[in-house]
């Protein structure tokens, strides 16, 4: 019953890791997805590993940096 009735409400991390492509990364330091145009990832999935602190705080930081990059045209 538990396997069927329960689910995870946790935000996954590391699915679109911000790493160099040669290391298995999906996005660059400007949050742009490799080999695409006009696509960015702005959430906790860009962290290569779960942070040791509250994930929502890290996600807010990612969003603030992303907003500054997008506004500046990076």
C-alpha cells in the first residue's frame, strides 16, 4: 500500500547539471542549455549535487543570478 499510495514531494537536483559538456554537464555558466538557442534552465536542477542546506534557499540564489544574467543580456 505504501509504495502505491505515497510519493515524493522533494525537488530533484542534478538533472541538468551546470558542468562542462565534457564532464556530463547540460548547461553553461550563463544557464544556457548546450546546443540550443534561447533556452535556459533556472531551478535547482542545475546543481551537480544536492546542497547541504535548505534547497529552496539555493533555488532563490540561482533565480537571482539568472535574472541578473538575463537582464544584462548575457
